[in-house]
């Protein structure tokens, strides 16, 4: 995880205050700054030792793990060529991911399922299958198809967005304007998400195990109601309840995706219909907790504590350490 990732720090403080042993690993330390030893002796159980500048752990003892915002491996720059660096990173991945899947530990979330669940088209299909409504959506890198979609929905009533909006390549959700039509040919460089704009109030629904924490984020009276992330400081945020049918469908989506934790974004139309936008398996919640008092950090820590006390089950997806990376 990033060294200043405040969500992991908050959970770690809560766990340590309860007397839990917590080890945080940043996969970006490997292999350049990290040591890996997997010792398979003839007799007895294997011993898995990991050491970084900030951590030293025997992972065979791990029983509960938090996989969150994992950063890429970093090769030693003294390796002269990019080919050698890529080889070192590949070998590190084989060792560490093989180790992670070997552990008698439960993940939040299982890394392989977490990776697949980040893909929005897959999320949308699962959400539709579970009975949730979606905005009318088109993904394309063909300008003519994008132009036809915008014509049908309407300029000013269609939004476009990126699949991933990372800190170093930020792309907020935007309404299509008339001037955007003149540069529509540029979609050929990469697929773009076009959606019917859904007026209404946002809901951030944080799911932790079987617990559901819902908050309404009313950005309708702010300077940018199209994307609440841009104006969350201006928006009115309050805890809300969800209809039982919506809660049940969201939990079914989480189970179908194999997720234990996720931050789900919905829009509620003026007529009361809930529209599914996406689920972020590593979503943020502190901005909701600070404004509403919803005890999300405490529930994440409690979930990890419960998993730590659970007896290992056969064929359960293996896990990492309590902590996060990226």
C-alpha cells in the first residue's frame, strides 16, 4: 500500500489497540528491498519468512489477511536491462503469489477474485443478473457508434468516463457537450464508457462481510452534481437505510463476485429507483465515516479479528497479511 494510506492506518490502529498482532507488507518493496525465504524441510511444515525495511514476518502463522490497493513489484535498478528487470519481477510474482495461495488464511478480499471484480463490464453483468437496474451504457472505441448513442440519449444527458481513475491519471465523469462531438474520433485510441446520465442522489454503500453501511451523498445542489467525488466536501452526507430488496441484491452481487469487502456506488432517481453504477473492491470509506459516524473502520477490524480466530478450513482461498498495498 501507499505509505500514507490512511484507511489501512486506521484499521491497523484499531487492531493493535485490541491487542492484535499486525504486519503490513508493501509488495512494492519486492524484490529490490525485500527478502523472501520459503523453506520446505523434509520433515515438518514449511517456514515462510518475509523481510522488508519495515516488516519481518513468518507468514505460515497468518490466519487473516487484508489485500488492498496492491502496488507493483519494484526491480533493483542495478539490473542493467529492462529484460532482466522484468525477469526479476516475474520470478518474484511466481514466488509470492504461489506463497499467498498456500497459506491457511482467509483473505479480505481473495486476490484473484479481487482482481477480476475490478472489471466494470463483469460487475455490470453480475448486477443485472441479480436484478439491479443499470443506466443505459455503451462501451466502444468506434466514433460512429458513440455518436449514434449520444444522439439517441442526447447531448447534456450523456456522460463519459474512464474505466480506472487513478491519482496519476485522473478522469472525472463528464457530461458530453456539443464541442465534445468534434473530437469524438479520438475514442479510437481506447474504449470509452458512455452512459445515460442519471439525475438523483448518490449512495455510497460499504459492505463489510454481511454488514451494510449506506450513506446518501446529496451533490444535487453543488457545483458539480455529475460526479460527487469532485464536490464531496460541499455535498450533504447522511446515513440512510436501504429497502430490504436492494440490500439483498447488493449482498448477492458481492457473493457472486467473491468479495468480502466493497464500496458500491448507486444513484437514486427521483422516483425512488436505485441504479447500480459500480463496486470498488478497495473503495474508500473514511469520508463517509467522518461525516456520518457509521462505524466502518471498527467493523473492518472486527471482521479481520473474527477471521483470525477462525480455525482454518480446507480449500478456502488463501490470504496475505492484515494490511494493504498500493
